[in-house]
C-alpha cells in the first residue's frame, strides 16, 4: 500500500509585473498553511518524501506547513511539478523508490486536480464530490493506492481517504 498526498499551494498574491513563478503567498495563505501543517502532524500524515514545485508560493507553503511537522520529512524541489499536466505528475510519482511509502506533492492546478481525478476510483462520496467540484488553494487530497511499488500505479486505482480545504481546519492545531 502506498499513500499519495496532494497539497495545492496556499492562497497566493498577484503583485503587478511579477513573473508567475515568483508570486508569493497572500496573507490568507500565510495564515492557512501552518494550520494545514498542524492538521497533517496531528493526523500522522507525515510523508517519507515531499516534492515541491520551485514556484515561490509552493516553497513558502511548504516552509509554513513543515514548521508544524516534527520531524520534518525529506523534501526536495522538483521542477517538473511547476505547470505540470496530470500525465507528467503521474510520471514523477511512478519514479519514486520503493522505500517511500507516503509521498507528498506540493504544487498547482490544474495538474494536481487532474491527477487526483485520474487516480481516484472510490472513497467517501461527499469528499469525492467536493474534490470534483473544486480543488482550491490549500486543498489537500489523501489517496491510498493498493500497490507495493510506485511504478505500478494505474489510473482509477486509488481510494480517496480524505479531501479538505483550509477553512475546514479552524481550530486544528
């Protein structure tokens, strides 16, 4: 069994004239990200490996999330996550070593949303419906995959364990 955690970066700002990869988090994102980290820690959702988009808003999200998660998991910047399709993201996931049992991707839409839709076959109906409707900033999808090796993941093979958004975490942590 493998577990994939998809975390869309927290709410970002749109400063005029700033290139997309350099956009920072907005105040709302800076407030939400630590709550996400506290939730992950409390729930024992601490990944063995975290791959982060090199975009500033994704890096800042991870810094704030990981600050709430002792011990901090092994994290690495992964350029292929930025502006990635679900197909490219799935390729990155399939490359992960067997010793990684829980993997987190910190990235962007539409790639994360499309990857979740590609992988999830079942789960809690209400969570599946909310995820299909919208995968907003700061959204977190936890997908269980019935495989022993990341390289064997197939579309529509996962079970959505949970889907949540930052506003649901008021008071968590």
